[in-house]
């Protein structure tokens, strides 16, 4: 029998033992009796205690509750009666999701911790129903408003690859936790790239499924821009987590019907033959760092090697950032509309700025942005009649300094200025994933984005899975945690 405590999956890495295992690997070892959920949970909790002081990915860790859940899971496995699909897997959730018994402070000094926390978000309820061990909650910028993760409440979350760099955001805590071996699974939110940006910066897989695929409650003040999505070190783990999270919840009137075939089945296969993939080195004229561009160009060749017809082509649209800002900033204003002067004064200064701008928008401004959004949706619908998938960089630059909204010296005003490839597909509600595809010369991760037509989540997962397999074969990426 393998000594799990001594093995390592990352040559030269520092993370060993159960904390280094994926969810799929943990479940296999639980089933064989080789490993206990208690041992795995203890290993993850110990890893959090060791790594999180320098990363700051968690805003809440409940060791006692996690170990109690793990003991219950271990007993179910001993009886041969595991509960659902994730029994005993240490998992985290972003601190925007209501979690029964724990405060959901959303990175804000304006939310009172001392209140009843009885409601639970659908994604958290599905985790419990499937036996996941929820170890804690991950950091977010205040109300998830920006593409990096720092807040007045929890401070700066850092990148495990280089703690002087940002983890990205707004699901930066989730990405950093998964990347560093502080739990193999996390659930984040994505309203403009908030799963994909930190996935790219932290070298993990992250997916924004079609809007409505994962039910949300309460409804986001950012409306139908906001999605929930899996954040994992492998595509197989993401497919597993997505199968769990697609469970129905009547509190979300906009949820989609559950898919007829599991997403785990969708990642099977060895070829992309018959698919047409558009490779867009850029969109709307955005500049891309040469090293990022080179890594994504290699992805295009790998996809062609898997049997797809890859054509250099891009959807022809102008940057929809003004429309996105109107929708996003008015949502931010809605978030804090009941805050008094004292609460507003304690907001993140950048959030105060966008709240002021959003509050000044008119109904006609908002409806004009909706028109732009619908036109972009029509354009992308037509584009996917020709191309099954669109390949782009996830983010055109590697991770920059932690604690700032935009790179120093960039001249940019807002976070949207450096992530032009993500928010367009929140406007259109399409599934989009970030697949780690290598590192820069400085050792910073790069992500490739695969975008599908609405409801083609399974196709995005399958292409991501096969791409990941090729990148692993070539030694370009690893699924091991960052030491």
C-alpha cells in the first residue's frame, strides 16, 4: 500500500501527502480504504495553517466543524455508504455565498457579523448534500467588485507562485487556496472574469458555465452578469464539481434545467475531430504580452493536433467596456444603496468611485447598455454557427503587484482595462474556461481561454480536458499544488 503521507506529485515541490491530491484521487483512495477523510481533512487544515499566513486566501476556517464533517464522512465510507459525489473532499466557498452558521461578510466592514445566518446558497447546500467537507470561506474584494482580491476587511490576498503578486479576483481567495493545496475544490463567482482571471494568474482551471447552470440565491445585485463556477487543479475535478452544483433550487427563477448527461461523461474521448475552433490572438485590438501570446499560440497548435480545424479568426466587435461599466457600476450602487454615510465612508475607495458613477446613470443609460449586450449576444450566436469554440488568452498579462487595482504605470483607471477577454462573455452569458498553459520566463502562470456557445458547457469541458492532457504529457503544466 502506498504511504500517502510521504508521496509527492510535484518534483521539486513542497506540498506532499493528502493535501497534494485532487478530489478525484481522494475519492479513489477513500473507496479503496487507503485513506480516510479525517486524514485528508487534517492535512488540508495543516496546510492552511502553514501557507495561509503568507497567502491570505481564507477569511474563515472552522477546524472543529471540518473535522466533525470528516468523521461523519469516514463513518459512511466504513459502512460502504458514501453520501453523494464528494463525500469527504475538503472544499471551500467564496465569502459571497450564504453559508448556514457562518457569517458572510463579503469583504466589507459594512456587513454586521452579529446576525442570524440561517439561509444557505444553493451551491453550498449541494456541497453538503454530497458530503463535501466545507473547511472555510475564501476572501473576496468588497462585494466582489473588482478583478483583484483585497478589501478593507481582510486585506490583500497574494499569489502562491509569487506572494508579491496579485492572485487576481474577485475569486482570488479560492484560486490561491486551490493552487496552494489548501483544499482541492472551491466555488467562486464570475461577473466579469472573477473565476477565470484568478485561475489564469494562479495556474489552475476555472470555468464560468452558461448563466443559470448553477442556481444562485440570493440573486446577485449585478444581475445576469454574475455566474458561479468551479475552481480546481484539474478539469476532471471541475466536471465532478459542476455535476454537484447543477442541482435544482426553486429560489432561482432563472436556473437552467439539469443536463441530461453528466459533465464527468463529457470529458471522455481522445479527439476533437470535426470541431472548428477560432483562434483569436486578440479581441478588439487589445495588446497582449508577447510571452502570454506565445503560450496561447502553442495551445492553438495542440488543439489542431487533437484533430480540430483551427482557424485564426476573431469575432468582430468593438470593446463593450462602456456598456459593461454601466451594468456593473449600477449593480455596485444597488449593493450599497441602504448604507448610511458612516458605512459608505468605510468602503474600498475604488468601490466608492464606481458607486458614485453608477448612481448617476439613468434608466435610459442602463437600457442602452442592455441593447449593446443583446447585440453582442446576437453577434456571438452567429459566430458560433461557424466556429464551435473560440480560443483567446484569458488575461493578456501575467500577474502584477498585489494590493493595487491596475498595474503600476499602466495608465489604466479600472480593472477592466487589463482584462478585455473576460467580461464580454459575461455580457453574452456564454460558457468560458481558463486552462493553465505554461508559465512566463519569470515563472508566472498563463491561462488560455476557451469559449463556447451558450449551453455548450460540455464541449468547453471536453476540449479543456484534452488540452490539459496534452499539456501534462509535454510537461508544460502540473496538477500539483504550488509549494
